[in-house]
């Protein structure tokens, strides 16, 4: 099922969305994980955003909105500067308190 997730107001069409509560340093924090595809023409914008590692996460249609940082991140490809390429990204974000 596809879902929209906003990372600093940039909209991502994601799959495999999962939300959970995790304990970290005695605090209960929100952690979300999801997959998304990145086209070569969007690669620079997406990776520049991810390098910031300081996000406001919003999930339209829910009450979910929180500050976050990257907990885990992977991609199927490291160079999407080639035209017409698509990479699979996996991202886990954890609430930043």
C-alpha cells in the first residue's frame, strides 16, 4: 500500500510504512520505517535533504508529526546521476527529542 510521507515538506510516495514506539535512554520515542523509489532526476534533491539529518516528519491523514533524525538508511544504488535510473531507498527515522 502506498502512503505519503513529508520530510521537511518534501513529499515521498512510500511503501511498507511501519510506525512503532521504541525505548531509547529511558524515553519512549516514535520510529517510522518505509521504502521509496528515487529517480535520477530527483537524486540530488533527495540526498541533499537526507544529509541534513534534521527533519520534521508529517504523515497526511494522521496526527503523526514529529522531529526526527536518521536511525537507519540504505539504498540499492549509490550513483543515480545516470539518466533514467531508479534506486530503491529504505529509511528508518527516529524521533529527536
